[in-house]
């Protein structure tokens, strides 16, 4: 009886945790006293857990092999040392708290903490401590069982990290993800599926599959849920219904989970469906256009076999696509092979060089006509850039070819006509020039006689003539002088066609100043304001362009007679990459409906009684400007002035 009491006391000295001692060990401990210590020692020594005892001051009194393996210290290095040798600095305070609880008779069960090994490595341990009592029941120390849980902690950390990664993937996946039970109720859902369907997560959890699929899809829910029972995978395109009732297409992949649930990944394929429909529509339109276009279209594979021919291509040879598709040019009937005699060599060249080819082909049609085609052949590339075939378009240019031949014939005929008419025109011009000189010289003599004799009559017999007679003679003399001026202008106009244009760079501003100096007598006694703007240099004949400025400025001076003050502006404005020179006045102007008569010979828009002139000056201006490759035009309003514009080909090039 006394031995049994000592055995039970010894048992209390071990950690009270039944997890550390199996039933066999307990049975051994309550054996007779002579076996107890040996069996107890064997149990302690064979344990993989560290079994340590210490005093109430924290001094180690026993140290088993399990402790040696866990902490790396042999027993002789630890017994008699403070338990604090196993504590990291930041954990030292734990010892005082533990000893205080032991002294009060408390047990510390499965306390997880960190300890340090002999090598300095930190390990996670689960510690159970029990008070040790003597025969009188007084607490004299503590027994401690420490288990290395570093591996378990690492596994738990790994599991938590894995769960965190899974949750992150679950929550932030762009596709919708749901967990469904065997009845079709949603147990979990990520943000994507909630956005897709328009529900808040709290609203979505607890819904049934029947709540989110289109009514026509409800009968198919059962086959999807069979995935759980069959432990299989499932994929199907569904029509889902959003919270607002709108229907859209999704692609769903489902798989069974070990826990008897179903995991489904849902992707909104609305845009993909639209793109596919648009692509199908585009392809249909493309094939329709290609097939109906008025040109032959073909495509060949890498070996040179026809992979596609359109309707026009077949009509060229009065054949069908079946006669071409899958065949090489050399495998066609003899007539067709001759028709496409160069096709094989062109295909090989394109496959080797990757460069397009343009050729003009002449074919003999089945009806005996000769057909002409402009053919453009090019490589067909795969997405990776590899040449996988060739393609071509045949444009029927037969009509164009015949038209070209006709144009060439007409051009040759026209060229002969032009040569003939040019010769006739040159002869006519020579006759006209001869006539002009003859007329001008023949007219000058009688005009001089008329003017001369009229002057003699006035001088010698003026006192004997009545005033009316004198006025008639003066009018005769004025008419003769006007006739002389007209003859001079006509000669000047005719000579312009024969005068060479001696182009050179002209200082336009200086040229205009010279013209104004020459016209100074016309300006005397008049109140005229002349405004000269920027006048860029030009490239032309100085003498001819001087005549242009003389005529335009003289007209401005003449037609501003009666204006107080008369205002004449001379300048240039850039327009459409060319310089536009102008002379503007505030004079009589003219009606724009008669503007087409301005530059005709002897054409006048004002009577001779209003303004003197022969009607040749503007015709001379136009001929000079045209000989310089330029344009001349005018803008005006009656009694509100006129502006004359002109350009010169070549602008201000040097």
C-alpha cells in the first residue's frame, strides 16, 4: 500500500498530460516499486518530447534525450543551469509568469511559444507544465514537456498562405467564380460574378441557380449539378439573367470539389459573341464582294494548287470552280494549262522572294476573242510572317487596251492634222502680219495728208472760215490723230506674238517707280494719293511687264478723273503659293456682267466722250501676262472703283 502511494507520487512528478504517456506506461508506473523507477526512466528517455524538471527558481534538475534532440544540449550542460538559457531575450518575462502560476498550483497546458537551441536557432514549441509535489504535497518544482512544433507551424503558415493566395485569386479573378452545393444554392462568390450579374455579394449568397439563368436554361441545371456526384468536369455555354432581367451569354467550366460541392468559373462572352458575329458577317461580306467583283481572284496553297477562285475567274474560261480547286496549273486540261502557262513559274518566284509581280497577259478566249488582263500577284502570309501561298487579281483591260489603240491611232491622225493646221496657221499669221504692216503703212500716208492739209486750211484760211467750219476741221484733225494712235496700238498688239520673252529677275518695286516717273505728266494738276505696298521681285521680261504696269496704272489714273481725292493702291498679296499683283482705284468702275469684254481688242465699257482710249490696252496686258504663263482678271462695282489682278508663272524664282 505504501509502495502504491509512492508510485502515484512519482507519477505526479511527470507532466500531468496524458497525451505524453500511453496506457502501457501508466500501467508500468503502478507496478511494484522496484520496477517503477526503471520503467519510468525508460519512458522518459525514449520520449521524442523534451521532458524536463526544474526548481521553483527555474534551475534545471532533469533533462532527457528528447530534450537533447530538440534543444541540442547534452544533459551535463543543462542540469544545474537556469531554464532561461532556452529563452530568447524577448521571451524572458514568460519564465517568471509561468513559475508564479506553478507556485499557485496551476497547470499550464499546451502553451505555444518560441525557444532557442544551442545553435541559436529559434524553434516553435508547445509546452505543458505541472507542479511537482513532495510526499507532504508541498510544491517543490515543475515538470515540463516541450514538443517541437516548428514543422507543424510551418505547415499551418503554409496552409494559411495558400488559403490567402487562393482567396486573393478567388476575389480578384477577372472571371466569375462560385461555389455551389448539390441543390444549386450559391455558398460563395467572388466580386467578378457579382458585378457581372448586378448583385451585392450579400444578395447573391443564398440564391439558387434557377435565379440567375435564363428560363430556357433551367432544365439543364441538373446535368450541371451531376458533376458533384460523378466527380467529373463540365463545360457549357449558358444564357444568364442579370438582376435587371437582361440576358447575356457566358462560358462556364465546372468541377467537383472534395467537400461535395461544385466550383464553377464563369466568363462573360458577350463581346466575344459579338466579335464572332461581326467576324462572320465581315467574312460573308468579304466573300460576297470578292465573288461578285468584276475581276478574277484566285489563291494558291504553298504547293501552287488552286485553293480559291471567284466567279469572274471561272467566267473567263467558261468553267466551274471544281475544275480548278486542288489542282496545279499543269494538271489542268491542255487548253487551260496553256491559258495559265506562266502561273507555276510566277508562284515559285513569289514563294522564293516574297515580292509581288505585275504582268500584262494576253489570253485567247473560248469564243475566239483575244482578251487582255493586267494581273497583280502577291504572297499570302501566315500570322508568323511565313509565306504560305500566293494570290492574284486579274483585271480585264481588253476594252481599255482597245481604247488605247484607238487613242494612239487618233493621236497619230491628230498629230498629222496639227502639223497641217500649224503650217496653215503659220501661213495665215504671216499673211496677217503682212496685212497689218501693209495696212498700217498704207493708212499712215493718207492720215498724214489729211492731218497736214486740215492744218494748212486752218492756218491759211482760218480767218475766212466760219466757226462751225473750224470746228469741223478740228474734229477731222482729232480723228486723224486718234486713227494714228489706234494704228500704233494695233501694231504693238500684233508684234507681241512675235516678240521673244526675255526672262530675268525683275525688281518689281523699282520697275513701278520708273513707270510712275514716266506717267508724272498725267498726274500734274490732279489730287491723287498713290499707295504702294510690298512688291516682291518676279521673273519675267522687263520691257513687256513694264508695259503691263504702264497700261494698268494709266487706266487707274484715267478712270479716277473727277474723284477728290483719287486713290490708287499698288501692291501684292500671296495666294495659293503664288504672288498676286494688283492695281486698285476708287474710280468709275464697271458692271461685272460685262467683265468678259474687258480684255478683248477694241472692247470698251465706257464711251469715248467719257474716257478716251482705243480699247487695245487691256488686250495687250492680257497677251503679255499669258505669254508669261500667268492669269489676269478684274473685280469692280459701278462708281466704286476697280481692281486689276495678275500673276506671273515662276513667281519670284531667280
